[in-house]
């Protein structure tokens, strides 16, 4: 009886909410894909529940900064208020899509560090990092990103990983790029997957 009560007390302290951090690549030619990211954001808004947290941030030359966050919210437990929050969130995203300009470099690792920090502060029961990018990291001079990342408790999903012109000449570049990120995430204790078919998002959240 005592053990059952203890087990019940422990299980009740585990949060059941979800935290999602979506990184949107704005560098080079991939900036033309940004409008597709809106589809994913609207899908996420339709799926997320009261007390869930959501943030959308851009990947650019220097991504390890809160200034790159386009929109963020923890949704209220009152449905009417949560719906107002979601409408405001969607409006900020629309403004970003309309005004997005191509960045010169692609600091994916900095964006991941910011995502980890944000979600760890929120302490949701489930932590998801979505990366809308071709996954080709290109750093400006002086930016140090060769460090291990702690992905314990995280699922990292690469979305719409478009193929570069060089990938068409040598597909091994594309495959090795994805493999390198898989190894980095799993070495950090996280789960990794790739979703390229944006018409099949049902299992995403």
C-alpha cells in the first residue's frame, strides 16, 4: 500500500506538457524555403495544448542569442486565452516570413544551444527541437562551435532537408551531412530523425 502511494506521488510530479523549439534557416538560397516553414508552424499551433510551450527562431550568422527568437509563448490553460495567444503567434510568424532576408552564414549549432537552453528553462515533460534547414553549417570567422551538446531528453527532427547543387553531383555529401548530425545528436543522448515529406506531419507532435 505504502509503495503504491509513493509510486503514485512520484508519477504525479512528472509534467505532461510539451515544449517545441523550431529553428528556421534563413541563410543563402534556403531563405526561399521560409514560406514553407509557416505550414509547419501552423500545424504545430493546431496540435499544441494548454500549458505547452512553443518558440520559433531564425538560423543566421550568429544564432546563439534570444534576439533570434521570432515568437514564443506558453499557452494558457483557458482555451479562449490560448487561442488569442496562437493568433498573435501566427501573426508574428507571418510578419517574419514576409520580411525575411537571406543571411550570409549558417550557425546551426548556435541555434541548437539556444533551443536547449530555452526548453531546459521551461522544463516540459517532452522536449522537441525542429530544424527547418538543409543542415549545411557554414560559420563566419571567429565563431567557435566545436563542442559537445547535451541532448538528453530531447528529440531533434530535421525538416525539409533540401539537397544542395553539390549534393546532386555527389549524393554522398548529402548522406554524410545527415549522418554527422545524427551522430552528434545521439552522442549527446538525444533522439534524431528526418522528415522531408511536409504532407506527412501527423506523427510530428
